[in-house]
């Protein structure tokens, strides 16, 4: 297998991982932001826990975005 074929094979495997990772990063950031903004979303969650949970979702979303960049998008 030539170097060019190996790179093409790696690239075809990497693309779905990058797309899924980007979607999940946006999901976590969106859910965290939405929990902070809309108090009527998921009304069964107590107010104290809601803020902590939203903050953790935002932190985890930032972490996933950083790992996605460091592992797959950095040249």
C-alpha cells in the first residue's frame, strides 16, 4: 500500500469522526446554553442542580471541542 493510499484511507475514516464530534460538541454547548436561558425547559430539574448541570454541559462541550481540534483538525 502506497503512502498516498494510506493517507486517503485515513482521511475517509477521519471525516465521519470529525462530523460526529462537531455535532456532539454543538449539542453539549447548545443544551448547556439552553438550560441557562430557558427556565421552563425540563421543569423537573431543581434550580440549583439546573445551573450546575448546565455549567458542566458547557465545560464538557468546550473540552470535547478542544479534543476534536487537537486530535483531528490540527495540521
